[in-house]
C-alpha cells in the first residue's frame, strides 16, 4: 500500500472529479530495476479552478503535462503525489516516468525463477498500489475505463483485464532480443485496485465455458504439477451456479486465473485476471483439505466479479460488502455445486474460529467498520471482515429466506452495475425483496462489535427430567450488545451406535435470559448442544455433564457438523481459561481418531500445537507434546495406507515431535531408515521433517544445504530460509535478526525468515530481541512498505515470552511513542495474546494442583 490517503481526501476528490479513462503505456524491456510508464488520464472537474492531486510512486518522473501545459516536476511531485492546480472543466493529464519493479509483492512484482532463470511479473494493487505502476486517482469510487499497451520480450505471455483478442505487434529490435507490443482494448469502468498486468513466459492452458474464454497460467517450471482440469472443473461449476442464482451473466470478456510466485495473499480478484498464490499448484501430495481450500478460494474470487468488481464499495468502510459476501457465496456454492458438500462444516471449524478469535481482541470492530485512512484498512483484512461477516450473512439468509435474499442481491446488481455503493444500498434491496425491516438487524449485527456467549441453565428432578431450562446470553463489558439470535438446541445421547441426536428444538433467543418451556419434562441428555446446526454467530458453553461426555467420547459423535461445533466450544473454553489446556488435549486425543473429515483433523492438530505452545502450563508442556506425538504415531501406523488421514497424521506427528524418541523417528523417516506403508516422504514432507529436527538441534546447516541442493526451487529456497532462521543457537538468531532488520530480501523469504526466527520453542533465545524489536519498530513502520512493516510488527512481536514483562514493555512503548493507530492496533493484539496465554496457563497449572 503506497501513501496514506484519508477518507476525507478521497471524498473531496470524488466530489469534484469524474474520471473518464486511463491510457497506460509500459516498456518492460529496459532493465531489471525499472520500467517506463506513461499515463494519459482524462477527467472532468465540477469546480473549474480547483486543485487536487493524483497518486503516483516512482523513482523518477520525467514530465507532467496538464492540459498541454508542462509542470515543474520538482515542485509538483513529492514521491507519492503529483499536485494539480487550476483544473479545467475537462482535463487531460500526461505523466511520463520510470516506475520501479517491486520485490515485496506490492505494485508490479518481479521474480526470477531459480530453476530456469526466467523472469515473471505480476501486479498486486489492493488496496492502493496501482499508483506504483501508473499515475492514477487510486480510490475505489473514481472508476474509469483502462486501456493498456505493453512492450515486452517476445517470449512473454501478457495478460490484463480486457478481451482475449488483444493486438500483438512485433517490434524490430535496434539491439538485443525481439520484442512484442501488446495492446489491450479499453475496459468498462472499473476501480484502479482491480486493474492488472501479468507478464512473463507463463505456461497456459486454455478452455471455454458458456461462451466465456478461460485461461489457467503458472510458471513454466511448475507446468508439470498444474492440474488444470481440476481447476477448470471448479471454475465451470462456479459459473453455472452464480449465473443461476445471480441471474446476471459474468460481466467481463474473459476469465484468466494465474498462479503467481511470492504472492502475499491467497488470491486477488482483478477483473477477468485473477491472481492466486502459487502454493495452490501442488508439487507434493496434499490432503483433500487443500483441494477444498483451493476450490473455496477459486469460488470466492469468482463471486467478486459481481460483488466487488461490477458493484464496488464506495470506500473501504464497506470492505465487508466485498469480502463477507464473497466468503458466504463461495461456501454456499461449494456446498451446493461441488463435491465438498460438507463445506459448512469446514466453515464452522476454520473460518468461524478465525472470526471468534478476532472478535475477542481489543481491536475488534463492527463488521461495517470505520476506516479513516489507508493504513487502517490494511490491518482490516481480518476475521471479522471475512468470516464473521459471512457468518452473519448466513444468518440473514435464514432470517429473510434464501429466495428473498438472492432476489435482493439481483436487484442490487441491476441497479448499481459499474457503480459504487454503501451498506444502505444493499439493505434497501434486501428489505424490498423480503418485506422485512432490517434496521434493527443491521444495528445489532453489522454496526456493533463483540461476540455473545450462550450458556444452558437447567434443573432436573430425581427422574432425570428437566424441570426448567433457559438459555443465558452474555456480552463482554466493553461491547454489551445482547443480540437477537435464531438458534437450535440439540439433545444428544450416548448409545451403542455412538452419540446421536434425540431431539432438536429451534427458537429465537434475545436478552440475557430466554426460557425454553418446550424442554421441561424432557429427559436430560448426555450432551446439550446450543447452536446446533450452527445457525448463529456466538460462543457456546457446555454444562459439566456435557463436557465430561465430550472428554470421554467426542469421537463417538457420528455427524460431522455437531462434532465440529463441540470441538470448537471446547477450544474456545480453553482459550478463555474456562477449560484446562490438558483437558482439551485429552478431549482431542480421545476423539480425533473418530474424525474422518481431514480438514477438521488438520485444524484440530493446529489447535493442539497452539494449545501446547501458548496455553499449557510450561511445566506440563513436554508431557502434553509426548502424549500428542504418541497418539499421532499410533494413528499414523494404523491409518489406511496412502490415505489423506495418514498424511495428516504424519504432518501432525512432525509438528509434535519433541522427545528424543520421537525426533529419532523423524530422522528415520527423513533418512529412509523407517518406512510406513503407503506414506511417501516427498519433497514438501521432507522439508517439514527437517524443520522440526532443526528446531530441536537434531539437524543443522549441512542438512539444510543438502536438502536445498536436492530442491533448488523457489519453494526450496523459502523452506531453507525458514530452517536457517530456526537454528537454535544465539549465533543463528543474531545473523537472522541482521537480515530481518535490513529488509533486503523478497517478501516470501522475509515472511519465511520471520516465522523461523520466532519459533515458539526458542522463546529464551528470543529474549535479547525484545528491546531490539521495539527499537526497530518505529523505523520499520515509517520506512518499509506496508507488507513488510505490518508483517514485522505482527510476527516479530514477542508473544511467546508469556510473562507480565512483555505486557509492561508493550504498554511502555505505546505510552512513549504514541504509534500510528494501525500499528497501535497490532501491538494491542499481540499484548492481548500474551494476557490470554497467561490466564490459560494459570488455569492449566491450577488443574495440576487441584
């Protein structure tokens, strides 16, 4: 994100300006550092004589010409903005410059493949980095047509937003290699952040569906791993589904999906030219959970073509209009139109866990957030904007009915196509379609922060029947809203065939207490499950008997969604220090063998590691790791050979190995001395095994170098960087810190290095870097690009030094430095993690003595 445009500045520009078109000419053949960028912008001004500015970040601006009048670049260009005075009613601005290739995953990113030396480029402009490629009014509500010409090496594929019938003109080189000039016709009016350029010798598979030209791209060295048929199958199913429910054809000319290197996010919804993290091209075996996640990402970005690209938020306050809708629509599509019909189970276990964590941080915010400037939106791509918003939309669909919901969405698209909107515009169409007043719903769910907690309260008689039953609703003191919920209560019994539901009761809950008279006289079950079927967004609590049932036999729950909800409730109780970490580990170990959904298994194993690293009493932590690793070893050897579950258990075992015995087993798997039938130790699994051995001092530089020589790829380099940063010596940490402090590496390596450096098992090795972190933080935030600064602030925070001193040091920094609001938010989030861990560790330690 370049610059820090404020909402007030954007509103003022939008008030007086209307942008008609951009014509952009780029020469990508000059050097490996910069490229030539010429921009012609045509725009009108409602107040002739007014002044404004256009956004542009470039090392050199050669000329600026406004309405035929040359401007003094030294006076009007400050490195981020070009000031424009004395505007006419109709204006033409021409800017000629040298722009910079980036290595941070922002702007126009340049990557050289270590396998074959080929160069690949791609753009990443959200939230406001289009200005790193061309001069533009870089805000979502100044839409314009975008016409692009690109001079590129002759062996390049060049992709942008507009039609596939691009003009290509060979250019006779005066010197050097042959070149081709590509000309892309003008687009419909789109926002700057979804314009795109991807260029390089990409491998491409072409197809079409329902009249839409399709392309799937990846680097040449990854072509052998590209499963284009599977990607295109999901793509075609997505188009059919969205065409049916939106009743509006895909609004752009073609649909390219490009898997690009060193991408900072999962994907980006550039109009007609979607870019994806190339880790979605699987070079080693992965479980079906990864295919499910890739499918959700494909469908998420496709939904954006309507919700975000065709109709766009006016300002970043309504980012949720883009992201929540795309998340909801993608999971809905996945469950209805693909083989992942249990997608809502995954959503409940993965996305909602993310949302619940985010909503309990001190930085929680309403779904419809207050975004005063661009730095604020950069840290708002979070679990509330995506997952809580999607959960709330799921509730809204249940409230107004699926037919009315999509009728309102269709009316919204029809009314606002190619325009910009705010929250009220969507609610208006949903109210008309459903006949319901959504003002209270909006105030409760979209305009307030925080999550409610539901608890069952009941009494039973001597015969074991309920004599009273109520649902209690609580809210955090700082966010006291008690919301209206539609939820179900499930009563489950332990039987010879498992834990099965005897009765389901659906009802409305509001206020702090809701009596449930319909359950009076009902025999008390072994498990009372509030929010059965996951109808609302809330935390749920379990009574003592229900919790005992789960600890003993959660794996006996046969249905996937209630089992996931029970695991989620136990996990949340552990995070809230209402359940001891060792009890959660016991529950997980007793039940994980009965979970057949591999995506849930992998999520549970991640939560188990987090529990041991953060929430367990440090004195008990080695015991917990030994229990986890031992159980996973049993599951690994007994799993169906070659199954997804076997691979998930192997990966989990690698992450849990701590003892000499278990590390020795990892060494055997890595060296080939130990074999498990059906388990292939392929490239990515080898790196995972090696990383754990490195962390615990059982492997070192020699093994890392040898593994990189066997895997001399970009992914191998990233894994090697993470391993070197995870070497458990003061000398290795010092070398790694110096590299991080220089920020002189590509974004993917920077992140891998950060994660290796902050390995949880090395908390004592990291103690000398607490002061260094706070000493560097201000400079990093002010001088580094947004991606690097935010990554450093968040990942290098000393969250694994779980002690009051970390909290005090954070408070002292905030008090003394008064950091920017976005940085202050990240620090408060880190501080809150430490405080939560302290409470959970105290709870777990009390379990040992109690």
